[in-house]
C-alpha cells in the first residue's frame, strides 16, 4: 500500500531522517517505536507532505507521492491525526469533526460517515454541540480521530494519541484503534505507550536517530530482549 524508500528529511541544516525505508500493507496496524527525537513525527509529517524530503521516494498504491501537494495526499486516502490534537477550540465538536470531510472523495458521504464516527465515539455525539475547547483531553482526542475518519482514509496516521490521557481512557482509545482497523482502515501509529501500541499492532519499526534499526511482527518485537530492555523496562 505505502512504500517508503531511502527517505532523507531535515529542517534546514539539521538532518532528522536518514535513508529511512519501510512499507505498510493494506489492512495492517503498523507502529513506529523509538525515543523522543528519533524521527517518528517527522516521518509522519513527511508522508503528509507537511515537510519536504531531500531524497528518497514514497509511493501509495504504486503512485508516486514524494512531491505531491498535501491536499493531493489527503485526496489519495491518507489522513494524519497530529500530536496535540490541533482542534479549533472555539468551534463546536460537530463543526470540528465535519472539517475532516473537506476532501472531494468524502463529501458525498459526509453525514453517513458522521453517524459512523458517532457510533464509534458515542461520547462526542452527546457533546456534539459543546465547544471543543471545553472537552477533556480524551474527548478532544476522540474528536481529532473522528475528524480524520471523516475523510474516508485508506491509511489513518495517529501521532501519540494517548499522550497525557488517563489510563482508563487510554484503554478505550486502543480499543477504538482496533475497531477502526477491523472495519478496513489501515493504521500507522506513533505511540510512547509501547506495550499498548504492540498489543494492537500487526508489525512495528524501531527508529533510532532517524534510521530504522529493527523491524518485526508484534510477537517478534514483544519477544526481543532489546525491545524489552529499551522500551518496556524489563
């Protein structure tokens, strides 16, 4: 589905990703693991075309998106839910969610998709007329994910969705990711909660200082001594 080859990305003179390669198959949940500053968020921003790559290639279903405008990437079927949620705090919950239906591919099914989002997150349906900035952190994350789903993505990218949330909400969030994947949406997940990420993931990649250093299935990564020591505290 998504193929990334030898991607190099930086900010000005500061390099962040170095010859980074990975692939995501349709129907998977793939997690990116690594310490802060390893390049996980930058990789997502590069896929979304928020930041430029200096070399390497990215293809989606065989179509080159390496230099595509961000709106074309969204229209092609990639939705990015950024770290920190990035809602419009003075707008209502429903107004925020509906913003995700902007791409042409999603407009005809806007209100059908909205009902699917509300079925996935009943709590935000109850609060649909509430100002988004007054919601709890967990509720805001539901709104952000719902907004991403409104574009009818083939690939949903989630950047640190559990950051700062209460443990009970984190559990609900990972169950939501399972449900999203079960209905056919492929997921790329960046998550500091490594155990939670590996419990929902099909496969994973470990980034260190901008390079992929380890990859494997969920079982392989969970069994890895290196992963247990570095990321699970075992």
